[in-house]
C-alpha cells in the first residue's frame, strides 16, 4: 500500500482541567466544520485530562486556527497542533 501526503494527519494535543465540559467543547470545533476525527484519545491524570485528536489534514485545512480556538476554551490549559506526515511506503511485489 502506498501512503501519500494526502494521508497526513494533524494531531491536536490538549491538556485541560478534568471537567465534564472538556471533551464536548473540544469536539464542537470539529463538528462545526463537519470534520470527523480519525482518532480521539483521552486520559485523566489527577485533576487534568490529556486529549489527542487526530484529523486528516485535507479535512481540516484551517487546523492552525482550530488549535488557537481550542486554546481559548476556559477549561483548556494548553493546546498544540502538529502535522504527522505518513511514512512513505512502496507497494510490495
């Protein structure tokens, strides 16, 4: 299987307060853009939640703005986004 740049993902890494509103408020920004995340993971660590949301870069071209918006949510302590380029592989055979 050949991976292309079209398969690149944006990873949003969020640290927020362990609050019942955190996950819905984060996901709301993707719903408003009609973007379904590829993966969402959340882990509570004491009074904090660590959340990672992965979306296809092509599905969310305004990802930098989304990261800023996530950081403005009152229960969020930090929000970072990074591009995760796929490893290019050639087809076997």
